[in-house]
């Protein structure tokens, strides 16, 4: 029988492995997962969307700025077309900067926690044991703060 469990990488995991070994279970396989550092995308694709678009405010501000500056451009030297383009470009840039500052501000605490103690990395633990030892192994893993647990029966 195989038992799969996920843990946060901590001392509790190490103590759990030591307790399993002291109970005579030696077929233990631990796989640390590497955290993927993936920031926001400027433009989301159909296949991958994180629910946050960095250009929404930029497009709204571009519309507002280009409309206002194009109407004022009739009175100014460069004319309405150039002032409309200047307003559109400045609106997109300003909106993108606002979104990036908001993103940094909202995710600052999460980033500090990851850098401080690497709390978000996980470890997958695979324990192979006899069917009569499965309940003991499950209890030991639960005692040592397993995040999730699964049992798979292996038929030789």
C-alpha cells in the first residue's frame, strides 16, 4: 500500500519521517516542490488568465485622455489628431503604472512571507508500507500536520 501526503517544508515533516523510520517503515520518498515565481502578465491569453488584467485602467484612461485632449487640440498648435494620440498613449502608460503599483501593494505581505520563511513551498511524501501498517502511518502523518493525505492499494 502507498500513502501520499503533502506537507509544508518544516521541522514537523522531519520529525514525522523520523517517527515513521522508528516504527520500522523504511520505504519513504520525499519530493520537495519548487515554488514557481510567476508575476502578473500584461496581456492575458485565453488559455492562461490570472483574473487580473493590467491594461483595463490604461484603456479607460486612454479613452478619457484622448477624448479630452483631442477636443482641446482644436485650439492648440499640434491639432486634434496629435493631441488625441498623446492623450491615448499617456493614458495607457498612467493606467499601467497604477495597476503595477496596486499589484505590488496588494502582494507585498505574501512576498515578504515567502522570502522570510519559505512557507508556501510544499513537500510530497510517498510512504510504501504493508496494509496492516497503513492506519499507523496515516495517524503519524496527521499528527505531524499533513496538509492532505491519500491511500492507494498496490496489487502485486
